[in-house]
C-alpha cells in the first residue's frame, strides 16, 4: 500500500529540509518560579534522514519532540513542517513512546489499526498493509494475540507498526527501547533500521544511549543540561547497511568518544 522509496544508499546527499526548528524556546511556570526547559534551539531535519538526540535527563529532549508534534505549544520561536508552521497538534506523523501504550482488550491487528479507526479511514483498505507491517517486524502469526501474550520487544514492534499504519513521512520516537533488555534492544535496533531502510521515513529519535544513537543515525544532536541547547551535531560517517559488528570498530569508537567529550565539556560526565 505504501509507495516504494529509495534505499538509504540511493537517497541523494542533497536532501530537502522537511522540519525547521527556529529559536525554539519553552518555559514552564511552577509554584517555585519559571523553568526554562529549552532555549533557542535551531535545527533542521532532512528528508529521509535518521537523526538522534542525546543529552542528560531533564535537558528537554522529550519536550522538543512534543513541540515538533504540536502536542505542547512553544513559548517563543517557530517550528515548521514543510511550509506549515506547527501551531496545533500535527497529524501527518507517527509517534512511538517508551511505553507501548497498547490497549489490552484489542488484538495485535486491532491495536495496529487503531489509528485508522480514530482517523475515520476505511479499515478494509488498511488491513493488508497492517499484515505487511507485522510481517516486516517478524510478527506474522501473532495478529490475533493480545498484548499480555507478547514480550516487551514484541509489544514495541506492534507500537511501531501502529505509528506507521497511515504511512506518515515523519516518525518521532521517544526512548522507545529504554525499558528493554540489552539483547532485545539490539534486535530492535536492527529491526528499526530494516523498517527505516524500506520506508525511508524522516526519523527523530531520542535516546540516552550514545552507542545506540551512533549505530542508528545519520546525525547525532548533543544537548546541554537544562535549559536545553544544542552544543554539537555529529555527522555519523559510517557505512550502511549496518550490522552489530560495526560497534567493535575504531571508527565507531571515534564517534562515541566525540559525543562523550561534548557531554564532558558541558559537565554532564565527570571522571573525577
């Protein structure tokens, strides 16, 4: 059902900027005063790229994702998706959170198709695509299972399929694998790269794992402690397609070291 897209190796290096973040600032009022979560963040997401954001807890990573989606309003600045300024919830995207948020009374297939129903689309037109997505993530034969019958990794695969069912060009992911064990997380990284390679979505991915960010991404954005600012953007010059053995190379280590050094310069990591 989805239109075929170029593989990562075929995508031209000159990509159009599809998300523009212009001096995005977010403050929250509390009983103890105003908290500045983000301060004048400037960033562009290119069509079809995989961009990750790393930074300490509380630096505004999730806030930035919510601002892009329009679920939280800006205090100042602007965010545009294409030519449209985001001033309210933006619907032509998919979101995956750390918790899968599956509805326990719905089967796997019905959880994937939930967005179709909420958007009042013709369910029959999307059922075949739902099966294609589930097959892509290795869940063929689990269509009629319920969430309690699935492992944590399987549940997150369902959540990813649900976010992709309406074929959005932009996918926002907020620590989607943070609660998984290390082995399952490795497999989910591989699964996600396979999905991205076939669909060529623009992905905005939040993680606390520096190796995960490097392994998945075209670029890694490094953020400061609150108020969150971008302190460095690292271009990941590693070949695709990527396999887990890449993480054992000197080139991979050089990328992770550069990100750690950027965090150390901000006082986030200290060996004293």
